[in-house]
C-alpha cells in the first residue's frame, strides 16, 4: 500500500478546522485534525508545502518511521505548528491502519480498559447566580463533572464568560478582541463562587476550574489553598508552564489537584512536571501533542508517576480529535477524564462520527478506524474565515496571559 494523495481541507462550520486526508493507492483513506485555533493557515502551508511532497509514495503502515521522519527530519523540531501538522498526519495514518486491520482504533491499542468514558462539561456565568444556574443545567443533562467559570465583578469579559446568552466572548473574532484582567479581584471572587456552588449542588458533582495561565506560583498556591474546603476535582492551567519548577511552590502549599498541558506539544514539555509529580492530570490532546503516537508515549510515562490523563476537548479541537481521544481514553490504563464542550450542528454535519455522548459519558463506537469522517461537500458550504483568540491586558495596559 502506498500514499497516493494528501488533501488539506480547511472549513469553518461555526469555527475554523484544518483536516488532513491521506488517500492510499488501494482506496483506503484516513483523516486527522491539524487545527491550531487562530493560526490555522500556518499549519495548512506547513502540510501542503513541506510535508505532503515528502510522504507521497511512502508506506502508510510505517506510522512510527513517518512520525520520526517528520519530527527529527525537520531539524526545526517541536512547537505548535509543526506538531499539529505531525499530529494530523499521525491520526490519519492510525485511521488507515485500523481500517486495514478491520477494527476500531482502541482495539489496535490494546482493547478497552473501561466500558465508558467520564467527561466534563463547561458551565459559566457573569454572576454567581448565573454560574449556579449553568451548573444545575449541566447536572440535569447528566454530567457528573462540570467546569465552572465565573465573571469577576467590575470586569466586562473574562475568559470563558458569555457576553450574552448566545455566544462566548472568547469566540474567535476577525481581529483579536482585548480583554481586561485583575488577578487580585479574581482571587478575591473565585472562592465565593465555589462556596456557593458547594452549598447548592452538594458534594456528589465533580467541580473543576480553569485559571487559564494567569497566576504566579504564589497566587496559584493561595487560590489552591482557599479552594481546598470545596474539594475541586482540579485547578487547571494555574500558572504558565514555561517554568515547570514554578509548580513546586504551588505543590508545597495546597492539596487541590493540579491539571496542566493542553498547549503542550511534546513529551518534553511535560517531563519534569510528571517526573516531580507536580501535576495530577496531564491535558495533552491528539491534535497538539503528536497524534496517537505522541499521546501514547506521554500517557505511558505519566502512568509511572500516578498522573492521569485528561485530554483537552473544547470546541476548537475537531470531532476528529475527539474521536481519536476517545479511542485512547477507552484503552489507556491511567485514564482520568475527558473534556467535552460539544459542537454546533454544522460541525456534526461536516464530521459524521461513530462516537457518542450519553448522560455524562462518551464512547468512541465500534466503527473501524477512529470512526470519524469528513463530508467534503458540506465543508464547501463553510469557507475559512480568518479569526483570532482574544488577547488580555492588566488594568494598566500590560499585555497579560489570555
Ligand atoms: C480551555 C480551552 O477548554 C479549555 O480548557 O483552556 O477552551 C482554550 O481556551 C481554547 O482551546 C483556546 O483555543
Ligand atoms: Mg484549559
């Protein structure tokens, strides 16, 4: 079997997605997600101009050799654009291999370690009352785990908070919108949010929170400590992770579980955090961390240090990544939780998939391959539109972490 053609399909069914389609000379094809939110075209060029010409004629069964060829062979290795391109190719090749073996991807990885996959939903509100209402709504839908994000009094739009009932302020825009942030106001407010939530929802719902890279280690230590009475499932992305040892300070002060890694793109980004047990959940996901090949390596390494998996799964990873993640989630022994914030109808229409959600749990389905396809006729209906994530500034104008 040989790789005959590689197509890169860019479409925007509600938001931009980049999908790699690898077609073999025996008619089998596989697809992979290569979406980097806000930088999509960089990955398209990397794939079309630099990767595709090198893969035509190669044996698609040689997944590891192709992965190493694209990683070591590029010389300029690592980084979000390179690794999203490698991830997309890798997902497509695993899709082909599982189809050729006539089995669902999870069987190729080692079979199912569980019957279903616990996931968590997003709930947010501008006020504490709105957050409580949003969490209740998700509980009624059957979610046993819910991430709660709250507006901070006096601030127009904070990460993950809807400006109005219809759309998220953080949805990509034609140019980056600018948000304003105050850590001190946020630190003062968040413990009140979770005190109220525990009051109302009680203790049998897992509550999670995403600080979205905005704190220093000692600020994260304070927040973790003040949230201890409310027993969070985790505090996520508390501190930017370029300085992994920064998390030693957080760990010294709090038992609130720590989640990190959605923006990591190789095992090297996670190594020290896992080895020193500075984190409890590793958030790497198929589209950013090297596909199935990359993720399997990271998760096996994490299993040695009591670190569990928690694949990133917001609306800006496509249903292809969601499907691939779910096959890994079903197999991986040190599974933790899967993020699932759902998709618009148009996205489901463009990516027919075997995976399903029911009452707070997901399953990849029994279709061969990863079980996700792309309807290119539907993709035609939704052309790419340049869009950005917001940027964030402190009140004095300092450019801050979004
Ligand atoms: C967030 C993401 O879901 C999460 O945990 O951190 O939604 C993140 O904001 C987006 O993926 C950025 O594109
Ligand atoms: Mg996050």
